[in-house]
């Protein structure tokens, strides 16, 4: 019973993590639109490195700095991929409008 209870707790936490990942991706999509309006590149490697460094200071025995770094690199890569996709979709839409206007 104890093991089942603990596994159920982990499953609930995992569901919460996935909901937060979804929310993060929604925000990344909004960031893509802002960056495109401001003509900024998708990536800011200096900001990414600085942010990961800050988060790594939150490491604890149960969550090492390496795990934090690996997790953030994965999350940031997913955000960059989504932002690139949004940017290319917007460019395709703009090209379609230009062709239709002619």
C-alpha cells in the first residue's frame, strides 16, 4: 500500500509538471511573436547560460546541478523549436498574403 501511494503521488507530480511544461510552451509561443515584432533572434545564448547558472544554484541532494542543467536545456530547446516553428508559420502567412495581394 505504501509503495502504491508513493507511486500515485509521483504520477500526480508528473501530471503537474506536464501542465507546467504546456504553460511554458504557451508562453514561449507569445515570446516568439514579440521577438519577431522586435526583429530579435530566437536564441539569446548569453541569457540562456546566465539563467541556467542561476537555477543551478538551487541544486540540492535530490536534484543535482547537472539534472537542473539537463532539464533546462531540454525545456529551452523545446521552446526554441516552437519559436522557430511559429516564426516560419508567420513568414509563410505573410508570403501568402503578398502573393494574394498581387
